[in-house]
């Protein structure tokens, strides 16, 4: 693995179903993030984790949950999907939290909720 | 509230110069980032400014004026591969990135 991987690449999901988007990084970065990207809007932060074992809520956390059991993995779960969660989801990581905090992005998961 | 504004779309000619502007109003300021995003791909880092002035990196330069809440990305000697969206993002007082909606740059031969 080089960088950040996300799975699946794309998914079509029925409303009401549970779904987990996977994210793994091999850079030993402390901080990880989940964003959603919708047409005409900037990237919006869903949840973040500054270090393994801790998580925090971003701008649009409702309907989503995360866990950070170890440094490498940061899964995002939709407990009961709704059509408004149709979006492209990006996972990102950075070495640390701080002023210079270049974030590296995974390739994204395109999710459609019907 | 927090707000990042940048033009939705710009068109330029191959070989020319283009300037993409970004204005911001955020809760605190810990730096401004520019990212490039090709269609269907992930954003990739271009530049970071935390002090006023111009940062040059090859064909790309980024300028910051903190007093005006303003930045621009300057792309010189445009190439067809520069066709992409350019995202402006500001790091706020909580060290979280606030993102603009992006500027889609179309390069014509």
C-alpha cells in the first residue's frame, strides 16, 4: 500500500441500509479526516481523528459515525443511509495537527443512496 | 460564519497566465492552502501561505494578504494538463480546513 486507500470505489445503496466506508493509510500519520464533496459546495468535514483512540465531529456529522482503533484505519459508518447522503466521500490524513498541515487524500468513494 | 469565495469557472488559453482569486472570512487563521483536483480524482496539495507575500513554486505562485482576507493562485505558461479545479482552503483557529467550492479552470488550445 502506498498512501491512502479507500474501499469501495463506488457503491449504490438502498435507503435504510447500513454501510461502512473503509480507509487505510500507511504513512503513520496521526490525524485522519472524512470529507464529503457535493457539486457546487466545498469539501465538508464529517468527522476527524487527531490521533488513534480519539475522534471529533466536523461540520456535518449527523447520520455518520467513525472509530479509530489504530493509527492506520479510520472507517466511516452510515447507520441508516438516506438519499441526501449521496456524495463523493474522501478520506484524508496528515502527519499531525498544526499550522502546516498538508492533507493527503485517498481516491474517494462515490456513494449513491436510492 | 465562515466563508471562502472563489470564482466558479475560468477559461484561459494554453501558454497564457491565469490568476485565480480567493477571499475568506474565518474564525481565526492558521494558513491558506491551494489544492488541485482533476475531474474524478482526489485533491492534491499545491501551496501553503501563512505570512503575507508571494510564494513561488515553478509555474505556480500563491499570494496572501491577511489584512485583506485575500489570496490568489497564479499559473504561468498554462498547459492542457492544468485543466482542473483549484480549491482554496483556510485553516481556522481549531486547525480545521474550511474549503471553498473550487474554481474550474478550462484551458483552450
